[in-house]
C-alpha cells in the first residue's frame, strides 16, 4: 500500500481540509524524491525517515534550503500517517504490522515575527489599484486592492478571505462574517469590522449573495508569486499573505487592543510568539528598566 493510499483514508477519517491534504501531498512528493520511488508503508522506518529529514534539511530547492519549520512539518506529517497506519494495524508486504515512528527531536528555531508596516500596506494597496487585467471578470485593480485591505482590517487568513461570499458582507454595517466552515479549526464564526473606505471600494463590484467576493480563477499557487511581484514593485519585502495577518495583530496590540481575540487565538502566548512584530508593538526591552549609569568624570571623587 502506498502512503498516498494511506493519506486518502486518513484524510477522510480525520476530516482534513483540501488545503491540508495538498500539504501532505507535498511532503510525500519530497519523500518520493529522496527514495527515488513512490513511498509505501514498507518505507515507514525510523532510519529511513530520519535519513529523509536530514536530506531534506540539507537539499536546496528553487528558493534555497527549506526552513526548519518546513522540515518540522514534513516530520509531523509523516509521523501522523505512520502512527495512524500503526493504530489501524496495516500490514507491510512481509505481513508484519507497521511500526510507530520514533524520531529524534528537532531543534525549534523561533524567529521574531515580521509584519508589514502601515506604510508598506498603504504602498501595496496604492500600487494594487494600478494593476491591469481582470480576475473572475472583475478588474484586477479592484480585486487586489480590496483583498489586501480586507486582510489588514480583519486579520484573517487568506483561505477564509477567498471563501467569503457576498451574503456575509454587510457594506452598510461595514462588517465581514467569516463562517466557521471556512476557518482554521472550523468551529467558530467571527465577524470583523471594515473601514468606510473599504466598504465603498467593495460596493463598486458587489455581486449576488451566493457569489464569492474574491474568486481566484487561475492556478491556486499562482496567488503567491503574484503577491510577491506586487511587493517587489512596491519596494516591499514580501513574504506572503500571513504577514498581513501579523500586521493587523501588531497594530491592534500597539493601540491597546486584544490581538489574541482579534486573531481568534486560544492562547495569548501563541499571538505573542508568532504574530506580534516587536518593531511595531514597541515592546519594552530589559534595558529600558535599567537605571542610567553616571559616567561623567567630573562626578568622580578625587580622594577615594
């Protein structure tokens, strides 16, 4: 049995989202590249998978070596598939049960969160208004400027933004409703306010209630290169849509708001460690609490 067959069963029984299944597929693609054959449950072995993770961390791809987080994701996903197969007592080709993986710990590297500044978000929206062409029959200038603006206002992930429909947009009340079914965790609706300016911009292309507000009518993964191109032209160092989420949270925190509630997190620690850019929130350093040293030689006692 191939690991993709295992994934097909696992995805249904664990109710994985389509996006999550795609991410698991990427891990299996890299594993197949390492093995030089399609992975099967016979390849679920501590030494084999540990060797793959070392190879993965050291092997450059188009944009250089993968981040520690990417390698950790591969480890987590292969472990999840292997351990599920073990619980289900799936059989290898020799008739033995699949064993649970026992892999070495990976060092977690935690970088300070980096968000777009308010000036950078402003530049992105201004330049987005100059884009030419159409997306799903709507001007690309409208599509890009409003979705970036909405991400800034709401702090929501790109996936729920792409799933929102006009029936959940209240332009008069200036709110967006994100349904639980489209959000990470899929358990809670959230409603977020938008500015009058954004409401007016969105009203120009308002559609029927059942229609998607921002339908991306081309290859899904082309969304990120298109954003990077916009960032490059705006003179902004771009790292994707999630940086807009960090921006929204960081400025909410700077203004004294509850960034954890704004993002819908269960833990303030998650928000602080992974989303709040200290350059924006102006978090105090330990140095700020130390008294100033007196280094003026004129205050020195001549007869100590």
